[in-house]
C-alpha cells in the first residue's frame, strides 16, 4: 500500500470531518469526482475543487458535528485506498445523532484524490476492488 496515498486519504477525511476547506481542496485533483453517502440515495455528486468546497458546505449545513473513526485502511492497489469507517454525525438543532458504518473508495493520481465514493457497507467497498473481509 502506498503510505503516501493512505495519508492523503486520511487528510481528506479529517478535513471533511473538521470543516477544513483549505486542506480538503489541497487533497483533491482539479477534476475530481466526489460523492457523499446521501448522493447514493438522492443522486448527484460533486465535481472539481469547487465541488469539494460545496460538498464540505453541504455536510456542515446539515450536521453540527461529524466524527469519523477510521477502522482500517485497506490496500486496494497502487492508486486506490479503501477506508473502512464508523461515523457519528450530530444534527443541527434538536436533530438526533446518527451513527453508521460506511466505507470510502479513494482513487488517487499524482498525490491527489481523483475519485471519492462511499459504499453503504464495508463488504461492498471491498468487493468493488476485488477483495473480501
């Protein structure tokens, strides 16, 4: 596994979690394709570094706090990292906290994320790269 790619993936998820726009944009390729878990249900996604900014704004307009526990980084290939996570998001106002398991597949090129895609289960993400738990 490319330790550099793992570190980029970790920096990106921490930036998303903490609302750090500068770091998030630094992690993303100018032509990246990004999705949040909600895009799997609602459709859509985000394109490019401006899309990364909008993705971050959308996350933090919905959630008061976002906490992502990285359970494991998985070697998928030289240019892919699968991150198995557990997230706890606290809604704004009186909205309840939501905890869920999710996985993210990162595709990277030249030290930047070119694709960030969520999977509703760890098994689904691993299967997408030809691995099993």
